[in-house]
C-alpha cells in the first residue's frame, strides 16, 4: 500500500476549504500557508492503523509533507508505534523532538504531545540529565507550537494526578502573547481542576492578576455560573 494514495482516496475539496478557514491559513494567521485535503480525524486514524509498520525514515518523509493530513497521519502512526514498542520509546521520543518544526498546528500538537513527550518525560525524563529541564526550555521557545507542546505535554502528568509540571509551565506562559497559548494553559488548568479543584483555585488566586482573560475563562468553565461570574468580576 502507498500512504499518499490512501490519503488521496479520501480527499474532500469542500471539507478542505472549510478546514483551511478553520485552521487560520490566511496571510499573517497562525496556520499561514498550510494546505488541506479534507480528511476527518477518524479517517486519518484508520489510515494510520494500516501503516503502523512504517519505519522512522518513512515517517520523517511524510512529516515533511505540505499537506496537513499527511503530517497528522505521520504523527498518529508515531503515537501508535510509541504505544506498541516500549523498547523503542526513547528513540521515538528523540525523533519526535527533532521534528517539532513539522508539528505546526494546534491539532497536530494536541494529538501527539501528551502521548509521546508527556508520557516519556513522566516516566523516563528524570533518568536522562538532558531532559530534566526540557519542558521549561520549550516553554521559553520563540516557536508558538513548541510552547504549546510544552504545556499540552503535561496532560499526561495530570492524568496521573501529578500537577507540578502543569502549574510550573502555566506560570511560565502567563505572560505569553498568543491566544492559542492562553487557551491551552486554561484547558490544562481546567483538567487539573477536574481532579483537584482546590489546587486549581489556589493557583488562580495566587496568579489572578497575571491571568489572561481567555485562560481564566477556560480554567473556570466547569464552575457553577454564579461562581464563574465572581471570578470574572474579580470578587472570588
């Protein structure tokens, strides 16, 4: 089977146009120049399952594609390989890091970061000196998507009821200027709150004056309406 042929069988020009608008591909927008074929994520997942045996060199070729869905499928294959090949996890993690410039839209980040980088750093990062401060360095990157990888990676730690990394990276990103980072930080804080509301509220109180409005809105989304109004009004 040929991966590119499989992808093109499911191309949908109308959806492709809609995706191009949705993912902000216009001039000076965050996804400027990205190109779409119109596949859905479930369709992309099904194709990825068929090509799990691709080696890293082949995946690398597809990650360099101009087509968004081809890069997405390459990442989904990488996630599958990471899950099913424990002995190769460090190699796959290092490969992922070396190709972050191709993980260049929010869905590509969100469908791969916690499953590869988040998992590896939670279980193995402290065993390798070079990785100990990696999330912090990524949070300080000039690259929007690398910064998003830093915070979204902590979703795995949250799933294990460990919140330190999320809170630390969130603090580092409170002064970020990009709305996609404000949303990502708010989302991760909300996930913390699902597991420990006190931890979330303490963080919000301690950092209230620095919280971007979007981050606050996302973080308190599950609060009762009257409580949300208090937080948004500054009278929590």
